[in-house]
């Protein structure tokens, strides 16, 4: 449960991550690479956001994407060719890191056809979340895992 919620409120298990923006503040780096895929140390920024969701008990993640955001879906999907190559090389460490991103949460995606802002992106999640409570996590905000801002 989110901190401060009483026991009478239902458990929040769904997260919505709006990730359809153009990334103009990071140009030219984001001209061909989604800003959510820019590396922070050794992982793309979006992976930290999903990890924060999972650590807060949000295991059903809907990412609202837009044009040119296919790398986000690919990152959280299995890459059998890469996994097979790493397994054949005996590179268990890298294999585990590659598999980690696809095993984090149940991922869903919806495309925001027209870039009409954050509110519209969240509205695009309505068919997925229905009447259930959900959390909105922004890809621009990275939270120190030692001090999570949300907890299950």
C-alpha cells in the first residue's frame, strides 16, 4: 500500500509510465534514441523507473509510448538470439543482466497517437487500468532506491 493509505483502500498493483515525449531537452542525443533509453551508469533510465515500480509492489506496468519508441518495448522483451549467444560463450553474468530486464514486471504498451501532453498520456491508460487505483511514474524522475517515494 502507498504510505499513508488505510487498510480499507485496495492494494495498488498497476503503474502507468508516460513515455511518449519527444525528448527535446536532450537533443541532439535524442534525435534517434528515445530519452528513456539514454544510459544512466549501466542501464537505460527507463529500467530504473520500472525497477522503482516493482520495488513498490507495482508489478503490472503500462508504458504509454509514441512514435519512435519501439526500443522501449524491445528492451523489456526477450532477446533469444542474444541470450543464446551469451549462453554459448558461457557469459552467465551478462546473460543474467539481459534476462533481468525482461523478467521485471508484466509489461503492457499503448501508443499515444497525438502528443497532447501528460494528461492525455495518462488518459490513454484508461482502458488498461479501468476503475482500479494506479500510480503514475515519470521517466524523468529517478529515485534513490534507498529512499523510495512509494511503497507497497
